[in-house]
């Protein structure tokens, strides 16, 4: 037997019937009685149910053992009966049911050899070509079930190429499964997985696909310096290719601070923040980190009233705590440069103001916050450089270098995102009111998203605004996190596409599945994913939930992505066509 014949037989075997529908419904899932050994089908399998003029597509969420006579399930028959008799009895009385989550239905029409087929085909050409629809009915009793073929997978998830980006392959059949990147960037998305489950590698794969596709600019807030330059995997010690290495002309790595280095390499740009760019809301967002009091907002409002939005930070920084002078009567009073003097003049609480000034020393002393227009340091407008690069189609990775504290991450990420939000809103309003250039779509990738989007912080950051409202301004989020349950519910509800690796915590699983149809059936699947190998795709970017073996972030991935893969064999071409 030749290799090609062997491959064709294997493919045909995958397309054979595996069982038939015996019950269920839209809300309670469908039940399929297996006619093949149970170990040939696994949880997460993609199955097709053929019923009349329709095909139904679903996901295996459970396998259940059953018996028409419990006696044969509870007592082994082999010792009491001959082997042949025992086998026949088992086949008649013992069975396995698949529980299938129905997701889509597709009109396939009459059989090609039926008299009415030509009439049906003519009526369903062009814009009337049947397309997969959300499930609205159920297949008939005893409808035939089979594992999805390559053609079925392509029908639902598209063929690889262009915006259809291969994320992984089906587990049993090894067919490629795509995410529509054009749809992916239209709404905020999330990548989830417990620590050590390959979440960062999966993120690299998706970021690389977005850069190669080039339909949106990327801003990656890289808290742990993982994505820009080459790295070494912490668990295996193997080299990990950075995005800058493969997209040198498209990716700009930005380091935080004037003298910052990333992985012993010099970034393309150093980010410094002008004192005049810091707003009171940037400080209020640090309430937990700085242990700020309820009086903070009133003090900040008074500072802005006294010195303006651009001058309050420097003015407050220059004030002294506790400095006094003697007045004409010999009494000690607050000096002119003191916090207390300003507070008394402004009608603010002196003790609250001094307490805030003392706590803000951590911010005042940050080396990457510099003055503008001073004689010793003049901050370049690096924020503008970043925004201009993103508007021009560049992709920016902000690496925090040695500044890995939560304070640095919260302050810089929020401030930069606020400035970007303002720029995109302005350009969008200009485009809609007066014409000109349409804003380029922008995706902001946020590592450790729960630090910025938890229940306490979400309302104070720019990120929640983007998740709720910024789609109309061409800006969306890609949030990456190991604890989705700590992300504000309202933000999670706005996520379109969700890609999740293994999660062990029930609250995290519930958060990923929140707001999705069939979530109860998918709970156990997330808890049983193979770490670093399998992911569950859900939501806007895919037509239906599906479990896949994730692509590997290796040399083969880069060859395929950048069009340098070895030519496929004749057998592989035949397999790709679904034969």
C-alpha cells in the first residue's frame, strides 16, 4: 500500500459515521449514541450532524456511559459467559452517548442526484449562497453524526490566508482552524490562561499574525520585557524570538527612561514623561499603591484651580513641607514656598495637602518624569513620537525595563493610553466632520490586565473607557491575564474574541465564559485543557466555540507566517481539499 493510499484511507475513516442522534435540545444539548469505540472521540471534538436538507455543527462537551440493562454494567459478564456471547451482550446493552453543544446550522439542499437539486442550486447562488447560521432548530432523531472533515472546518472557520489566521488545529482530525483577524480587531479581546500554560507564547503568535496582516497598529504594554527583543524561555532555557527580530522595519521597541536598555539592547526610542502631561486622574488611579486618602481629590482640584492642568504637578513638587518664617509680629507662619501657605491661600486643608505631598514623593522622584523647558533637563516629546508612529502604521512595544513595579506600570500605561485615546478621538471626529484621513485601527495589548481593570481601578483608567466606547473611534484592547475573575465584570462583558488556555480556578473559568451561550457545557472543558498545548476559542472572531491544539512558536511558525514554508506534498494537498 502506498503512502498516498494510506493517507486517503485515514482521511476517509475520519469522515465515516460515528453515531446517531437520540435526544436532547437547544438548551439541554444534543445526545449522540456512538457506534464506534468511545476512545476514538474526545471532549472538544468538532462534529457534524446530517439531517435532511441541513447540516448541524457542534462541539463534544461530554461523554456518558449508559446501559439498557444495569446488570450488565455493574457485573462483568466475561467470567460467566463465552467471549463471543459477552461481547454481543455488551454491544446490545452497554453504550456511550456524546453530549454535543449545538452551535451552527447550514442549509445543504437536496442530494445532488435529486430531481429538485438543480432548481435549489439556481435559487441559492451569489448573495443567496447558504451560509452558517446560529442554531435555531434541532436535527431529527437518528440523524447521522460524523467528525468534521477538512471541508467542514474550512466552511465554518475559513481557509488559511489573508485575514484568516491559523491559531491551531483540530485535535482528532488535525485540520487548521482560523481566526478572522479583521473581525478580531473590531472589538476588544482577551487571552487567558493560568501561569505557566503558554499564555505568552500564544500572545506572541497572535501579535505576529496581526503585524503580518497589517490591518491595525499595535501598542504592546510589555511589563516583563517579553515581546520586543529575543529572550530565553524560563522553563526550557530555549531561545525565544522577539518580534523586533522578525519585523525590524515595522516594530519599534520603546524603553522607559532615558538610559534604559532591554535585554542588554538599546531600544529605538526612550520614553520620558513631561511633568505637564500628568493629570490629577493619573494620580487618583494610584490610590492603592500610594495609600491615598479620601481628601486627595479635593486637594488635587484645588491645585489645578491654582496652577492649571499643566502647571499643578511642578508647582506641588516645588513646595516644601513644614518650612516657616517669622512675621512682623514675631510669630512663626508658613513660608511662601510651603504646602501649608498654598493650602491656606487656596482654601484647602493644610494637613491633607502636606500628607498628599509627602506620599507623592514616590512619583516626584521617578527618573523618567522630567521638566519641560528647564535649563537642566528638557523632555523630548516622546509621547508624540509614539502616537505618530502608531498613526503611520508602526507597531510599538513599550518595555518597562527595570521599572517593573505596579506603580510604574499603572502610571505610565494609563497616561500613555489616555493620550492615545485623545488623539484617536480627535482624528475620528475630524474624519467624520470634515473628511481627511480615516484613523488607522489600533489594538492596545495589556499585560497583567487585572492590575488596571479590576473592580476598584477600572472606573479610574482609560482602559475601561476603551473597552466600552472606543470601538467607534477605531481603538480596541487585547487584554492578557492569568486571573480573569479579577477583571471588572463590565469589561469582560465587552470582550469579543476570547482565547483561553487551561484554567484551574472556578471563578476564572466562569469569568472567561461570562455572557456566552453554552457556558455551562464548556466549564469542564476549560479545566481539562492540556497546558501549553490546547486552547479554547470563543466569541466574535470565530463562528462557534472550538478546542484546538495551539500552534507552536517555533521556526516552522515563522516560515509559514512569512511565506517561506516548504512546498506541500501531493498527499498534503489532497488532504487539504478534504478528500
